[in-house]
C-alpha cells in the first residue's frame, strides 16, 4: 500500500453510478452554488471552487477554516448528502458513525490544491473518504510533518481513497489535473467529494 492507513480502490464507483452522482451534484449546486474560498489572513482565493452537502460544510475565509451549517453566500442550510455517498462511506470507512459533511471540490482549468493537513475535525479516529469524478488528478501525499518525503498517485474517475489510521493527518494536495482524460463531465474538469466525520460521537 502507498502509505500506512491509506486504501486506494481504483474504479470503485462504476460509470453508471458516477453519472448518477453527477446528476445529484447538479441538483446540490442549484441549492448551494459553488463558492471560491479565500485563504485565511491573506484573502488570496483558492483555484478550486467548493460547496458542501450534509448537516455541516467546510468553509474558508479571511477569518479562518471552519465547519458551519449554512452556505457562506446564501446563508441557507447545505443540501442533504445523497444516499449513494453514504453507502460508499458505509462500505469503506470501517467507522460506525455517519459523516456530517461532504465537501465538493471542483477543479477546472489549472486548478490545484497545495499541500495541507485536514485537521478541522474533532474526531481523527474517523477516516476521510474521497471519491474522484471526471479528469484524472495527480495526488501528492507526504508524512505528518511538512517538508518530509512525498509520493504521488493518480486518481481517476470512480476511484475511492480512504485516509485513515496513521495517514489521517498526512500532508496532501493535488498537483495537477490532466484535461481530456475523462468523458464524464461534458465541460471537462474534476470533482472530488470528501466525506468527513466532524464531531466526536457520544
Ligand atoms: C489525506 N482534497 O478537500 S482528496 C481536501 O482531491 C482535499 O480534492 C483533495 O485534500 C482533492 O481537503 C484530495 C484525498 C484526501 C482527502 C482527505 C485526506 C486525502 C487526504 C485527509 C487526510 C490525508
Ligand atoms: Fe485535504
């Protein structure tokens, strides 16, 4: 395996299920439009656009990173998480509680994501589960300290990646997206869904 605690399931979601996820996402984006997050302090915009589904959503603005129950622009609750996404979590997460948040990242043009850790959740015992849709991406991950050695793996449409155990606090990012590598999204680009358990369960 690529790193202790990482599980990569290439093609876990078949084409038909990918197409139905895209339809569900089109509905979700009507209710919760993609927004451009800003880096805390600097206010520099991300190149990735985002939205969320579920009872909590991850947002970033000048004040910092956090989970909140409402869309930052419309102030309405996030749309529900599609059942198909919860079923994927139940199959791969090996964790007995549901995720509250599904962050939707949309990569278009030269969008990428710098190396970072996901540590805004209370419960690191839960993994983060990612579903890739559309064009193939070059995913980079390292250890739990910034500046260590890193490796890459390509994530293609339908791939599921589970980051649990020792990998949960690893630095990771998306170096680039290879345009024209998938026919799933008519306009091209890549969508990544990440399911997250935010609160410590009782
Ligand atoms: C490794 N997203 O949304 S998903 C993110 O493809 C994020 O959009 C990337 O990093 C994307 O925060 C990578 C794979 C992933 C997700 C969560 C992780 C890798 C992870 C959490 C811990 C370690
Ligand atoms: Fe991340």
